[in-house]
C-alpha cells in the first residue's frame, strides 16, 4: 500500500531535489518526493492530507544524546531552565532557593512511604553563584525526617539534608575529603565526587539506576518525538560491558510503538580506566548481529576529558580565564592509539569526547598516527563537543577526514559563564566554530548532549544560527551559520558522521520515510524564532507519531 | 576496619610489577585487589583457584576484582567476600586521580593505610613537564604518602641526588623509597608485619645493572606501654616524629578509650576504636636505614608517653 503525504512545503535536504509538496511512501521507504503528478505513476495510493498545512523536513538526527535524558525526567527535576517531559508536561526551571524548596515540598508530599528517600536531579549551582551555597539547612526546610538527595547537573556533586546524612551515619568525624563543611567544620550537606556521594548510597544508587530501565528508554523516545527527532544516539551506552545493559534496549526497540531509531555508541572503556579494547571491539561486532531497524551500533565512544564549566577539560595555553585549572585527561595518551586500533581496524566509527582543545589535539594526533598505520579513507571519526576547536585544528581535521560534532547548546546554557569566567571573551566568541568548519570543509553536526541540556534539534540549530546568551550577548558574529547550514547539521550531516547518510537524514527515493512535522518553515522564519517553531510530531518508517498534545486521528 | 591502600603512578613506572609481587608474596595476608586489567597483571595460571567475569581468586587467598563495572560495584563485590580480605588495594590507572580514590579509604569500615605512587626515576621529571599529563603526574606526587622511586639502576649517582631534591620540592610530604624492579617490602607497602621468616624481596641480578644500586633496608622500633596515656600526649608524640619513620602503628589505651594510631609518611591518623576494650599496648615503627635512629625514638617516647594518665 502506498501513502502519499501532502504538505504545504517539504525541505528534503537532498540538494539534487531540494523542495517539494508530496512524498510517496511504501513499506516505510520513500518511493519519491515531488509534485503529486510525478508520484502517481507508482500505482494506487492513499492521499494523506494530515500535514497539508505543515512543513516537512527530514526527521532530525541527534548525534550526541544520552538515555539519561529520559531517566532524569522520571525523577523530580530541579534544573534552572524549563524541561518538557515526554507526556508534554513541563518541569519548570527553578530560579531561586525558595522555588526549589517549594518544588521539593510538593514532591515530598507525593511520597507515601515515610522512609523512601526523595531524590531529585538537575540542580546547577553555577546559576546561584551570587548566593550562599546550597546546604543541608535549605533542604531541612523541606523535611527534617525524610532523607533528601539533590543530584547536581554536573554529575560530580550532590547536596543532601540532615536526615540523609543521619540515615547513612555520615558524621563530622569522617575524613572523606569531598564532604562539604562550614567554618566550624560541621557538615554542610554537600557531597563532592563519587567517594563522598556514595556515602549516601540510598540517594546515589537511585540516580545511577534511573537510566538503565525500560521506562527511561520510553521517556527518552517520547521526548525525541516531541522534538521531531527520529534517530537519536545513546552516545555512551554500556552495552559493551554487559548484556544487562543491552537487553532492555533490545526489548523496547522491538515494540512497533517505539517511536525512535536508536544509534547506540557504547563506551569502549570506562573513563579513567584501562580496558581490553580488543575484546570490546570483538563484542561490538558480535552485538551488531542483534541490531535491527530501530537499534543500531554504528560505532564506539571514548571519553577523553571533563567539562569546561567544571574546569576539568584540558585546555591549550593560555588555559582557563578565571578559576582553578583541574584539566585532566581520562586516558593515558600513550595508550590511546592501541585502545582505538581494534575498532578502527575493524571499520568501526569512533566518536571521541573532547571538551578541551588540548585533549582534541591529542585525539587528532592519535587519529593521524592511526591512519598512517592503518589507512581508511572514509572513517568519519568524530570529535564530539569540540567546543574550543582552533582554526589550525579545523584545517588538520579537514585533511584527515575527521568530523566535528559541536555542542552548540553551550552557547545558550553556559555562554555567559564562558565569556565571564571559564575561557574569557575572545575564546567565548569562537566557541562551537560552525562557520569556520564550513569555511575549512569539516563536516559537522550540532548537539544537545541531552540530558546535560534538553533534547531539541530546533534549539541546537537556533543556537548555531543566532549564538545568543541569556543575558543578550551575541557570541561570535563570525561563527554564525545560516538556517540551511544549521538544518544540514541536524539532519544529513549528523547522519553522515554515523555512516547512516545513505539511509536517513534526507528525504529521497530509497531512504527511510523518517520525517519531522513542523508548523513553520525554519528556513524562512525570523532566525530568532526557529526554536519556537511548533513540532507536531514525526513520521517514522511511514508511521505517524504525534507529539504530546497533538491529535492526528 | 579493613585497611585500604591506593597504588598509583604513570604508565611504565612499575605499578604492575609491584602489584604482581604483592599478589604472589602476600606473606599470609588475604589481599583484595581492585585492578584495571587482569591481562596486564598476568597472574601465573597455577596460582588461580577460581575465576569468573569480574573476579579472580588465588590459591593463596588473595582476590582480584576488575574495575570494568565501575568502582563502587567492584569495591562492594570485594568487601562482600566472606571472609573479608585483610587489606584492600586499588590499582589506579595512569591518569586516575589517586587522591579522590583514596577517599574511599575513609568510608565506614575501611581505614586509609596510604597512597603509594610508583615513579620511573629516569623519566619522571620529563613526564611532569608533559603538556598532556604533566599536571596529572604532579597531582600524583602531591597526593603520595610514599613514593616508590623505581628504576634507580637506570640513573647515575648525581641524578639520584638531583631527583631527591626535585621530589622534596614537588612532594614535600612523602617518603621516598628508592628501588629497582619495584621491589617494596610488604611491611613498607602495606604497613603489615611479614608473617614469613625471610624478608620478602625479589631476587635481583645486580650484575646486569649498569650502576651499582644498593637496596634500602629498614629497621623496626617497638615501644611497650602497659598503661594508658592521654590523647594529648599521643598527639604531641606524633607531631614530633622524625621524618625517617616510614610507618608507625598501634592500638593504645587512652583517656578517651582505645585509640588506633596510623602513620604513613606525613599522614597521621588517630581514630577512636570504641568497639575494642584493650589491646596490645605497643607502638611499632619502621624506618629507612641508615637514617632511622631508634634511640631518638626512645627519647621521644620517654618525653611524651612515659607518664601514666591521671584518670
């Protein structure tokens, strides 16, 4: 059976046939894109006019996100910016301690078992820098009896209340360094780094368990649908470590109702540890046999350093603008090549997390050495985050065929902090250098790193086009790209760096009928309005998946 | 309380050699090891009694647990063994933050016995300048309680002196144990008393070394105390310990109940052990020859610890 979808406008991202009004689909595959009369020759069809007033673009491809985006919104969310849950309800941004305490009181009142800890996520102290640090005394205002654990957005810290400290017998005489203390040496409830956080096991383990559940995977996919995403990475999965991480993915993605293609890039080694990468690469090839239409294993992920806002990314000279440099590699440089080689030599695409440009230098040098030893002209290995990529690095990446995946959302979420605190004005203007990548010919995508920031391809595209910060700054006029270049970065070019561009990322004959349904045309609206365009839902392999609150019946 | 030791150091320093040696000669201790990669340790197959995905048990009672599932999980796997290991050791990867890893040693049920950092005496100064790992290497040195300055056979007498000066600047708090082939007696490494008759040291082929390198030796000092002292007196004693003391330990009756004393390098720990009624009432110290001066320790103990507590 053939379905022809009619639209107000179709942007195909196929430069050979860029715009159209109709798209014919059979068995989940596109037969053709064009005017209706050119498609009728395929035979009898049903005309579907659901999208007659809408704009269709290829289903968005998010090349750096984590299932954590789903898991964390199943817990009470205390982030500074609003988040939309999969069911369309809003987790409103928390702008003050009063609002935090109110929100936590509200969550507390929903719990029936008086011993169950209240675990919330997403709090980020960087937005409360002008106030006293969040402490147990704030949280004691929520409850003096129920243990409370607030996991920070960075993943490195938590703040707990007195009842949580008491429940785990965490007392002032413990010498663990990550225990925050006041001037008198009393514990203030802040727990820094895993050795301290794991003292309050009932809270910490809830956070750790939250992501590897089928519920988290469903929530992840529903959020993706709400944003028009049809293929999303889980960039940092654990399926190479154990079947227990793979099985729930196999289970959920086999459901006909699961509205997302998941491209899982599992980690080759736990950051900071050595691992048997030969065995990991062999396992990756083995689990590919279980891949199917909605669960793919295109490559492997390595995490090479920390974050810029955490001062743990490794920066080239002159280093951080303000604050202490905690830059640290999470791999031994001399070992990196031998860790990557088992994957590279098997033709496995490699994505490397590099936030600092010194780290990126190491990644580029290592890939250079790898390619001399084991040539592969079409590897599409990718530096992901790549936030402080220099011009020289772009030139080298272009020569070596290395792709970039820029964390454009940083421009909005931490742009002011980067300008004022972390790297200073000059480098803040050149963060996420998309336009330079265009000039140098480096293929690139832009990403959300969800749940670090919310899923939303129109938002990541908006950031790359407008480069605005919450305070109203424009960061780097010279690095702005056009809406069309931005749209490429969240569709076909994102697919390219996963070796999936022959299947997804554009609307053309023979490719998957994966579509994002938009209320307005992102190429013609005021660029400032792009992130506010309503997403009505997706089509995945020809099947319609409306966004939360949208009725297509 | 299970003692807990972190062994760190950059790639190629000799960590694995040290760990393999401790594993093969645990001197009656059931060591529990958290390690990165079984393959790298290359445990003699004849020593293995049981192995599965994440743990390897040895015929001598030692247990190795892989860190591949994450640190928390591996540590609890190890601590759940029945009986519990006598001592937990962590092999930190070359870039791991040893100071952060050491914090688990302050968790309830564990007691931090020390941070050992193994260095390659020939290359450490260059590594400290490396653009990628320089800061990591310097952080290791700053966190160390005991530095195993390995590969001494590869450097000259003058270089040894220069290295000593350099380390006293980069790692003023730590004790330096010069060695080759990562030879570190278990008494020094873990602060445990060897239960074997012979001091355990790997056999070295000195003839093959270009430079003659004499292995350090250590001496022991024991102070018997069949009475209680004040905590204040103990603290005074510890504050005045000479730097030649590598380790000191003991369980002592005090005006505040039984106190456990642990010294490794500059790290002093005094901890109440209320669950213990009376203990051995002796302090045992070990120090590096030839600087170790038992007589001065006798005098120090006489000054601070000779008077009986007035209850």
